[in-house]
C-alpha cells in the first residue's frame, strides 16, 4: 500500500509543479516575451560581432547610462497601467537635477541637493496631476505642454549655461551611488548606479504586484467606474502615479548629473522617445489595466543595446534610427501574441 | 420603530444640472427585509442606489446608519457600513483576475498595505466553490474577461457575500441572464434573507420583483409615490395595475404642462 502510493504521490507532485510553472509563465508572459526578445537580440548581435559582445566591458559601458532610463520606466509603467500618460518627464528630469546641481555648485551638501531634487520632482508630478486629474485635461496634451513649459522655464533661468560639479567626485554619496567612469579601466564590477536601478526596479515590481497601491492602479486603469463603485479613490490613485513619476524623474536627473559631473540645460531631453519605447517594448500595452514593471526594465535595456549593437555590427550611425524602429515594431508584434488590444 | 432601520435616507435629493433625479426621498430598510424598488426608466432608481452605495454624494438630506447620521458619505464608507452593491454593470475590472475583482477596494493586507496574496487566493477559491463554480478551466487567477455573463454575476455576488454585508443591493440582477442563471440568483436572494440579512432588489420585471420582495417602494420622477407591504397586494397583476395608474398620472401631469 505504502509502496504503491508513493510513486503516485510523486507523480501528483510533479504534475502540480508542472502546472504551477505553466501558471507562472501564463501570469508573466509579457515579461517573459520581452526577456526572450532581449536574449535573441543579443545572440544576433553576438553573431554579428563576436569580439565585442563576448566582452564584459561592452555590457558594462551600457550599464553606465542605462540606470537613468530605468528610474523613469518603472513609474511610467504605473502611469500607463492607470490609463494615463506623462510626457513631461524629460523636463522634470532637467528641472529637478538643476536643483541638485545648483545646490552642490553653491557648496551645499549633496544630500540637501538630493532632497531638493526629489521635492521638485514630486511637486511637478503633483502639478501634472492637478492638470489631468483635477482640472480634467487630456494627459497626453497637458503633459506635452508641461514638457515644453518646464524646458522653457529652464532656458529662461539659466540662459544656456551649464553647471559643472567636479567637486562631487570622491564624496561619500557619489561613491555610494555611482562608479566613476574614469576608473572604468581598472574596475570590472557592475556599476553602482546599475545596482541602485535594479533595487528600484525590484521595489517597483513589488509595489506593482503585491501592494494595494499597485493593485488599485491596475483596477483604475482597467475600469475606473468599477473601481470607484468599489470604493477606490480613483483621483487619489491617479494623482499618486503622477507624483511617483516625478520622483522617478528626479532620481534619473540626480544620477545623470552624478554620472556626467555636469548639468546641461538639455539634461533629460534625449530620454523622451527611448524611455517611452522601453515601456511598450517591455510588454505594457498602451490601453491600461495591465502591464509589467520587470518587462519595462527589460524594454529599456533592449533600446539601450540597439545603438551599441548596430555600431558594433559594423554599420554606420546612419542605421541606428532604422534599427530602433525595426526592433520596436518587431517586439510589439511579438507582444501581440499575448493578447490583442481590448480598447 | 424607526430605529430598527439598518440604513435610512431622510429627505435626500440629488440633481444633475436641471434634472432632479432624486427629489426629497425618505426611505429605510429593516433587518431581514427584501425591498423591491420599482419604477419606470428615469424614475430615479439608479441614482438612489448610487447614493446608497456612496458613488454619488447627495446634494441634501441625511443618511442614517443604525440610528446614527454619517457625514461625508462615500463608497468606502458605505462598504464599511455593511452595504454591498451588485451593480447592473457588475462593477468588474475585466482584465484583472477573479481574486483581484473580489477584493477590489478592500484587499486583505497588512498595515503596510502589502497584500496577503495567498490568503486572498484561498478565500476566492472557497467562495467560488460556495456559489457553485466548478469548472476546472479557470481558477481564481483567471481574468474575469474569460467568464460568461452569469459567471461574472457570480463573481459580483461572491464579493457581496464575502464581506458579510448586512444589506445587499441588487441592481437589475437578472438582466441578460439565462433562465437557469436567474433561478440561481433567486436562490441566492432566498439564502441571504434566511441568514437575516436585508436586500434591495431593483428590477424591470414586476413579476420577478413581486415574487421576491416583502415590501415594494415605487418611484416616479425622483419621488417615492407608493410604499406597500406584500400582504396588502393580492398579486403581481394588482401591483402592475398600480404601476400603470402611476404612469397614467404622470402622463396627465405632462398633459397639463403642455396646456
């Protein structure tokens, strides 16, 4: 009896394990799709130029600036899931990091600068929320307007001058948050900023899936009427995602200035399209209610590797945009197999 | 006697622009009672329900829960007061899992807001079996979009059931359901009443409402025009006749306005 039951029990266990795996794959299929896409793309690049893509320093060089995008893409996945969009983040990066750079430039403590940048980011996120959630403007148009408005504000304030803060080198906070690119030759670990970005992504994944904030963001983006009927404060939830994006943009700005030792009036400008592409390439659909934070991080990584891959494959820079477009469209076609649009 | 009410509305009004959707309504529900709320389209049924459930704040009037007035009434407060509403549109988020839908707005979480995922999953599983979901094709992790209309209604009802509401509001619960599914909803109403809980049942179908309710409240153009116990009404036909008289009166009023 005991002997007969045992293999049966094992079989049952194996079946349960298999079905648990299938279920896990089903629940995470969007993130899995983008991860597979990244792997396939990297294999393609490696075949095109084995020398470059078998060396760790290639990956390390991408990981120097990639974290800036990751601090943005994580909260933006929340925004898109909530059924909104925020196009003002490039200028929020610029303005928040201006606060940081000018405080450090005037001899202030870097920690004070960080606190100021985070405050500016959160306040600008709240301003977006007032326009979109309270006044009821279209998120697309209002945040696009804010992007121009805030960049204009920066230009008026600094009149084209940038701020260099070499004094931040070798301070405790700089060594804690980033790796000096100058030391890149004799240091072969993962850059500190990448570790912080990964920690931020992990926090985002947790909030998105396991915390009531993330779950309510899903419900609000899926069906705001139902969410309100079930007692979810829809306006508050939407306001929170805009503030979260402002804070993420501030972090991106702080890291950008720390990595470059310079704040430019254009800081953040180039991030708009690659970061947006990263959200959707990663598997978060544009219609709201569902998405993946992990996929968003993978999506920005895909976008970050495109330029390196194209150049390393021996093509000229003229091909970069062509491959940007090609890879974005291909990855969206792959994501299409995870379900069509619902609205 | 008045203190008996679980919830009572006193002189509640709500208007949208120039339309007085609900115009000075006073109305209460006693424990273990099934109230049938009837009235033509535009009589104010849906608005009244949305005031009760806190989705629309009333413009004026009082809301009294178990003898105490509650101010700043909203959807979260209504659910805290033990009122669960099964909306006509089911109030579901179709791309989310059954579990997430059941616990929408009232997640099982610790004090840091971290959701107890396993507990929620097990509770959802238990509830689905209780209300007769036996299909092996889906589990509590299935998205609601994969369910049929009757099954979706089941999820909405499971939600009301889980929170052990004192008052369950069913807004047109039999709309678009098959006969078998309608019978299930009726069985559910019976079950809830047997447990000493109250129900407000809103329906277009007078026969359905007559069968199920202990008391009828008839609305017309934002006002309560008739409140009558079932034992004062001989049959559904008599109730139907009253409804027709009310409709004719409305027409007569409209005629006077024209003249």
